C-alpha cells in the first residue's frame, strides 16, 4: 500500500520507501509537538484563569503575583517547542529534497508559516533552494520579540499591574 507521501513524489524520484516513511514520521512528530504545546498552553491558561478568579473572590493580592509566572511558563514551553520543531522542519525539507519533492512541499509550507525569524533571507521561494542551501538554513527560534512572546510579556505585565492595583487601590490583603 502506497502512503500519502509517495503520492506527492515526482516521477523521477528514487523509489526509496524508507525515506518516505521517515518523511511521514517527521511530519507526524512535528504535528505531535505542536499539538502537545497547544494542549499544554490551554491547561496553563485554564489554571491561570482559575488562580486569578480565586484571587479576586478571596481578595488576596499575592495570588495575582503568583499568576504572573504562568505567561512566562507558556513562553518557555513555546521556546522549547519551536526549537524542536525547527529541527524537524529542516529534516522534512532535506528528505523532500532527496525524494525530489519540489512543488507542493509540506516542509516549505510549514517553514513559511513559522512566526519569528526562524528562516533568514529565504523569502517566499523556499522550494527553489538547492540541497546545500537547505542544509544551511537556521531553523532555530531566535526572536524574543515575535508576536507570541510579546503576548506572553503583556500577560505577565498585566498580572503585575493587577497585583499592584489590588494592593494600592482595592486594598486586598497581601496574604
């Protein structure tokens, strides 16, 4: 039975089933990393909302300060996921080159959708890169000022502002 990856392979590609299986496994691993990060972020967000809600109902300010760690925890998990994901995307691109998949490349599509500056000076024509240029790509997460990190920084700042306001304006007890 031929897999989905073999359907996309150009006619002149080598018939190498092990490479196709590796490509399928690399794509599945990338999907797993992203899914686990999304689930973890959802759990952390739910825990943060519960903690902040408890702090408001009990009028305890220090719980709001403890809640400021949750956005930073999400940032760390994002950095770890992006670092592992970059290596997998690089692997996918190299395997696709060996299988001579140039058009409709899943690796190129994923690489174009990555936030931050993971792919320097590639532009929108990643399919046109030769094998050596694909090997030289730096697919590691480098930007501390992408969209998601800024959201996490803002979340931490919001928690700290709520903590200060709860102590000074609303006169919550510290503990």
